[in-house]
C-alpha cells in the first residue's frame, strides 16, 4: 500500500470550486449537505471523501471519483470497480489515520 501512498498528491479542487460543503441528492431526490473531508489525486484521477454534515449513527464517509466535464464543471462519480474503491479507501484511511511505525 505504501507504494500507492507515495503516488498520492493532495488536492483541493472541489473545495476551491464549492467551498467546504457540497449538496448531493439522495435516492429520493432530496438534497443532503455533505462536508468535504479530504481530496487526493492518484494516477491522474481525482477522488474525494465526503461525509454528511449531519450524519446518522449508520452513516459512513463516502468516496467518489472526481471528474471534469467538457464544460470544466467538476462532477462526482460513484466508483464501480471494487479494486479501485478498496485502494482509494485504504489511501484515505492511511492519510487520515497514519500508522505510527515508531513503536
């Protein structure tokens, strides 16, 4: 995993475009405010970890791929590939909760 971690570049493209919060729509098309927790670039692809501004007990942070549409607007995409999701999820964990190897 550390090899992939060495390729991570921190970014703030979503935060620069939208501020600290972003509104997403749930399956009922109701707006839900999410807080941008962290963003990174890996192999030329952008990723973002978001969490609900008012999370419930069962809510976990969500990870999305960040792409840029032809008009330049940023768009969030669900990561469909399990391996890609697992890699990015572990990288966010490592960046958020780095292991202390000095012990």
